[in-house]
C-alpha cells in the first residue's frame, strides 16, 4: 500500500480541490445572500425570506436525488463531474447578475441552481472515492473530504459575510463566486476517470417512483440502513447546533457577532480534526466500533454546555471577543463546542465509509443519493422541531439539553446494536493503557471460556487460567500472539528436502512464502490446508494436530483461495457456490441469502447481477471474486492464498489486498504463496523465502 499522503496523489487531490471549492462557493453565495436580504433588501419580511431561502436550497435534494444517483451509476463519473462544475459557472453568472441588480427572483433561482448542483455532485463525490482509493485508503479519504468540507464551509461563510459588507459588496461577491466556480471547473479536469458502475441501467424519470425505489432499496440492507440513519442523525444534530449558535451567542451569552464567527470557526475546525482523528484511530480499517463512544462523548459535551451557561451574567452591552474570553466560563463553553464537533467528526466518517464499502458497487451512487434524501429530511425535521420549541418559549440552552439527551438515547441504541464491537474496542483501549498490549490482546478476553481468568504471570505474559499465550516484542510494546497454527519439523511430501520447517503463527499475522516455481509452495499449501499429510513432523491447529480435526470443522477455520478456483468449484451457479459452506451447516432462507449478497458485494460483484449466473460462463477474474465471496461469507480464522490477485487487474489486486488486510485486523491469519516479490510485499508483513527443491 502506498503510504504517502493522499493529498499529494493525483487520484485524490483534484477531487479534493474540486469539492473544497464547491462547498466554499455554496456557503459564500448563501451567506452573502442572507446578509443582503437581512440588511439591505427586506425589513419585516427578512426572517421569512431567509427561511424560504434555506428551504429552496434543500428542495432539490428531495426532488432530484434519485435521478442524480441513477446518472452517477450509469455514466463515467469524472465526465459528469466536469459537466456539473461547468453548470456551476453558469449558475454563478446568473447569481452575479442577481447581485448586481439586487434581484431576489434571480438570486433565488441561482440558489435553487446551487442546491441542484450539490444534489448531483454528492453521489459522484462519495461514489467515486472507492473507485480511486480502494478499501485500504477509503477511511483516510473520507476523513480528508469531511475535514476539507467543513473548513470550506467556514471559509465560504466568513468570506460571504465580509465581501457583501464591503465597498461594492454585491459586485465583489459576484466576481469572487465566479472565480471560485471557474477554478473548481479547472481542478475537475484532472480527476481520473472512473468506469460506469451500471451502464445498462434504465433511468426512471418519475420523481416519486424513483425516490420510493431508492429508499426501498437502501432499506433492504440493515447495515446500509443503519449507516444512513446514523449519518442523518449527525446532520440533524449539527443543523440544530449551527442554526442556533447566533441566537445562543446573542441572547444567552450576550456577546456580539464576532463571537459567533469564533464559535463557527471552533465548530468547523472541530469536525475537521475529529474526521481526521477518526480515520487515524481506525488505521484504515472500515469499522463502526468508535461510533458509540463518539455519540456518548457528544452527549457528554452537550450536557456540560447546558450546565456551563447556567447563571451566565448579563452585561450592560454585548461582549466583544476579548470581553467574552475574559470570563473564565468562556473557555469551558468553547471546549464543549469543540468537543461536540470533534465527536461529530469521529462519529460520521466511518459511517460514510461503511455506506460506500458495504453496498453493491453497481448501486453505490444511488445509495449515496438515498442518504442525501434522508439527510435533507432530518435537517428539515430539525428546523420544525426547533421552531416548535422556540414557539413554546424554550431557551436555546434548553434546546441544546434536549438534543444532548435525545442523542444519549441514540448512543445507547447504537451500543445495543453493536455490543461486542463496543466491548471489544473498550477492552482494546484498556489493555493498551494498562499493559501496553497491542489491540489483538482483546482477542484473549473474547476467546476465554466461562470461568477462565485472564491475568499476567511473573514473566509478564498474559495467560488464561494459567495457559500461556506468547508475546512478540515489537517496537518496545508487547503484542499478544496466541498461536493459531504451529508447524513442528515439517517435511514436504514427494520431495527430498530434509530441512524441517518450524513456524508459529498468531491471529492477525500476515505471512508470505516467497519462492520460484518448483520450490514446494503448492505442496506446502496442501499440507497447511489439510489436503495432504506432511512427510514428517506435525501441523497443530489451535494446539491440536490438524489431521484430528473433523473435515467440516476444519473448513470453518481454514479458507483457501486457489490460483485456479474454477477447477475447485462444486456448485452450478454463483449463489450456490458461495452458500455451500453455510448451507451445509443448516443455514437457509433469507438469512443465508443476505449473507451471500453481502459477501458478493464485498468481493466486488453486484448481487442482483451475479447471484443466478452460471459458473461456467464466468471470466477468470469473476471466478476469483466468486471464490473470494465464498471465503468472506464464512470468515475463516486462517486464510491460505495461492498467487492471490493473479487473475485481477492492478486495482482489483489492491482491493483484494485491502480485504485480506481487513480480515487480518479482524483477527484472521493470512498466509500467501507467491513467486513475485511485489505481491509478497503487498499482502504480507513477514516474508519467508523458499529455496528451489
């Protein structure tokens, strides 16, 4: 995996710049329009017009998200992005004329156009990331995108307010928005191409039917549905806090407008930093294990924000920034706002990555579009609830309290959905803090039997009821290595090799046997898979001789990816082949069908296109992906792979490496057999050379 920053890579930088400038332009234009309406074009009608403007911007998300998702899945994405950025230039020309004439109809038409622009750009932006980054860099890419988006929102909002209030304000805003749009169009020219996910897709032009089908499809997958609801809740909470910051600053803290700008800056930087932190904590793994803690943290900071404002003094005049900061309680309030926004960033980034990675690749952009519809719905719901609370004479701190308590309920629900994930993450952090033990140590706790005691012996080793689990010292820290597979003086069958092989492998390790043709790699794979006995020595699987394991139980633990999987297929079609292992254990009906669909999607095959496909008509690359799906549906603890990715493209091999790395992070041991040095380095952390026989 390329370890350099994505920001300096062509596969990511042009998209990042394009979306950054688009988000900045949206908010530059919107804030300039709001200030123009409030201070220059309306008096008593200003609040109504500002509310109408917000609704007009969101309206396209309800009307056209379904069409946007269909187009993004049907066509090559980078070309569509360029067309959309060209449309942004035309919209900004219209907006410029509206500013110069101070024409509300033209400005509102341009605002609707920018909402339309965002509606069509969203599914492309998030849909193209997995195509360019692969699973191994998706978390990092999403973290950078979210951080950049909120920084762009901040800069655009500040710029819009400053420019419209200056000399020749409307003309300056018109020129600035046009320059940003042209620059964004220029950046889009360098976005690499991304193939159409479903070029044969037939467009549904009926808005109501298309939106219904969009949401219905997203609801068929529990993991996708939960990710969408989680992201939408994030936008509901964020919209509530952001929309009420001006009133909170003026009416509760009795501070002037510059303090609002200070809070917006803290909030945007907090979400950006939290987004990067969330990606960093997961180290590239696509997992929701930190989401419950982020949600709980958000509620904790929200509750403290409410208590921090209790009894806030009322000064004779609105406080300046320096006057506000002179009060000791101001720093606590700022820390709470920063904590809320950072927790929001940690919370939302993995949910976006789950949304992109778990769905069917041929339907990915439509899933993003469904998410956009729900996000817009939740933000409208936020506005209606807040309006009702204000009409009932609720104070803004009380609204924040209600939001924190409501979020606490959501956080508890998330924990109930992910109990083992949450506990595992908690054990990982506690063991690392208390014992300086790497994250695989939590596997000891979850592998312990009822009544077992996990403790550290006099030599510093973790044990379960006195049974030793060995450590390997890495970088000054102790990483737990409970042996999964042990080779004791193994001799390969059918060879004259007399050098016995001794080896111990622990969960999560990634090993490669590297050697030329004829060095015995295939024989060694057959021995480790239990297909052939060794000529000498013994293979221990979890401390028990491999030949003493019953066949079905052994295949639950060991999964094999053969170089020519077609020769080992048993089923007639894709679904039958992928489901064989689970069906033999008695699993059937909808649960089995869902597991098969999830595995196919994770392996890069569209379930609706491949489930019923005969195996005989598949290409070599498609056969490799079917074999991978059959392995993923079982999630074995030991994966043996012969020349993995040899039938796939370069990007396909990179995706396979990322998938096997994900399995290793889940605790699986992966062993590959290859004659290529580059492949060994891509798939393994440790390489063992094999000499010719």
